[in-house]
C-alpha cells in the first residue's frame, strides 16, 4: 500500500487565489512527521512546512498552512494568495518513528499559477 | 548557509559504464541519503547512511552501491549503468535526532544512460 498518496498530478490556480494540494498518508506508528517540499523547474527541493503527529495546532509558515486532519490521515497544503513563483512540483512526505531517519515521498502535484 | 553539493548537474553515460555520483555536505550531518526521482513516482530511496562506513538499503537498491568513507561525503555508484537508470538523482542530509527529520537536499544530478 502507498504510504503517501497525492491524487492530483496537476493543478491550476489563478494568481492571488488560494489553492489546496491534497495528501493522505498511511501509518500505524503513533509518532510521525509530515513534510511538504517545493521543487521548482531548476530542480532543488525546498522545505516548506512540517507537522508533527502530536502537534495540537495546524502548522503555518507565511502563505503556507498545513490542514492536518489526523482521523482522516490527511495533511493538505494550503497556499494562500498564489503567486506566479509558486508554479512548481509539490511533494508531501512522511517520517515514521519506526524508520526515524528517512522520509517517504508521494508522487507529487504539479502546480501552475495562471496570470 | 547550509549546503549539500552534488558534483555533476548533468551526466551522459553509455550502457555498461561505471558511474560515480558524488555528494558533499558542510553541515556536519550524520545522516545522508540518495533518492531517485522519476515522473509519476516521486522520490524513492536508494540507500542511506547514518554514520561513516555505515549504509542501509532503501526501497530500490538493486543496481546501486554506496560509499561513505568520510562524514561529509556520500557517493552513489552504478557499477554497470543501464538505460533504466536514466533518472534524476537527489542527495540529502539530516542531523542526528532529536529533530523534525527535515532533509536538506542538493540540486540534483540528471543522469542519461544511452
């Protein structure tokens, strides 16, 4: 079974609008962490936001917020006020306590921001 | 500023050649990783290392080996390159726990095997 599922291969959003990128995960570990990375066309992976499984509040970092719904095992990324520079591939990833060091990644969502 | 450096951004090799992909980090991180990225498949872990001379297989180690002789350097080796190893290769590092486990990535090496 896939541990991280991103069901949207591609998304379009109008500039200045908000967009939600979906991510569901599968783990039986009680302790885990969820990450979102951005990969522009240049190729580098940019860390955006982190949510721990025991964190009470949803994580936020500037225009990025993580909509964490533990019972549904979802960790959707919300980007507010989209900018042209947000056009990139976005990856959701998980670190499980049973495999403390490596991250497991989803297949990614290609976001295109339209002017 | 933290830095993970991969030696080559683009490589073109012939089938059967031995290929070395080098990765160096300057953050004194204990953990280092090699991922492979393919369209529609995301990033898949090839090998990782949590200490000098230590290595662990990831999800897709077949056809690859690694070397970590120094803490800052982690090399990925393709003993006999094949066309199905044409891909983007990403190196990453992270410090020893406790921490979030965030990975710091290099810029990637795009390998084409002809």
